[in-house]
C-alpha cells in the first residue's frame, strides 16, 4: 500500500477529548498516517488509503469556538 493519501469521498471531522490519545488509537492501532497536524491547535488530519478523518480536540483551537446550533 502507498503511504500517499488518495482522494476521499467524504472526510468526517471528529471532536475528541484528547487528540494525542485519538492519534494513538487511529494511527497506532488502526494503521492511519498523520497527513497534516497543528499540534498547538489540537488538530490532526489522518488518512489510510481513501479513508480520511479530521480529529479536533474539544476546547482547543477552533473547537473552542463551537457553540449551540
């Protein structure tokens, strides 16, 4: 399998409690790779083939500005 990501059909964004622990799960256990990361903002874009996921830590970066809909 290639390490370079392919174009996804859909990229869900998951709001997580701890982005580091989420990266450990998704990358360590599930085999995803970090494609892009902003550690200071608690954000990571990960991929595995055509499966892409954005992880954003609650209360950090733009996730700190999320309000009620």
